[in-house]
C-alpha cells in the first residue's frame, strides 16, 4: 500500500495552521497564545489546531512550569515548510516571490541555519572555492573543505555524533537557490551570532549583520560586500 499524503496536505493546508508552522520556522518554541496571535485566531481555536499538529508529529510540545511550548518536530518538517514556501513563491499568480520585507529577504533564520541572499551567497562562495561540491539537490563537503572548516574551529568528531547530515542543500524561499543546511549550516549561523557578527531582530526571523560582521564575513567566506550589508 502506497503512503497517502492527502491527510498531511489537508493538515498543513489550513490557513491558520500554515501560519503557525511558518511562525515556528524561526526555530524558537512558542506558546499557544503566541501562535494564536500569529494565526489571528482565538487561543482556544489555536489549541485545537496545535493538538492536531502534535498528533501528526509535525510539532512537539514541551512543558516548562505552567507553560506549554510548541516547536517544529525536527529539520525534516522545517525542510518541508521551506520547500512549500519556495514552491508557492514560484507561482506568480498566487503570491509574490518570497517575503516582501527586504530585511527578511537579505538574511534570516531558516529553522536553525542561515537563509536569504546572505545564506545563498555564502553557499555559492564555498562552492566556488572548492569547499563544497554542489550536486543540485545534494551537497558534499570536499577534503579541502574539511580542512578549511577545521581551521575555523569546527569539531567534526562532535558533529559526527549527531544524527543530522553534515551538509544538506536547502532551497531558499526568496532566492529559489540553494543555501546550506545540516550540521555545518547550523554551525555557520551559530558562529555568526556568537561572534556578534549578526544579531537576531526581536520577534522575527531577520538577522541584522553588524558593522564588524560585514568585514569579517567578507574575509572569512569570500562573499561580495553587498551581501553582508543586512
């Protein structure tokens, strides 16, 4: 018997549920009340939708004290949502290509890695320098690339203990080209934020690049200076 995707499609296709799923693409855990505001519905209605999303393993619910928090159930779910956003953006009769907010288009969090024009620019530069090998839907780290990231401080032994792939191509929602996901994609975003080269905008997926970060990102990844102006 072949898998039936119709139930999953109906679940995601509900406008309120889709808005909540997109809100969780920031990687943050949100409460039912916060998600109800994102979906413009009552908290009671949001709780009903969230129960269905948890039952179907699209979300996970975590309790902390009196509060319940909801998150996407791992990268595969986030990848599905980002792919749907990209496919939707490619249909001009349905919506504009990607977000209208220029800051969101420039640099944003895509679940746990860097998306937008900056994320795509870093990916393209790493491919051009032989750090990554691009095979369209598949991305591979080269031997030179492993040495490159070791010099930057990546602990591949620790990363290998994760079940996540080291490199994974992710089709960017606004650029409709590849940016880097997987363990290395997560490391690049975390390293950027830890060093103060970028700052997350409050209650948003937007990443603003700081003045020191602009120079550092150009030097480290060999990108065009205009891409680091987020």
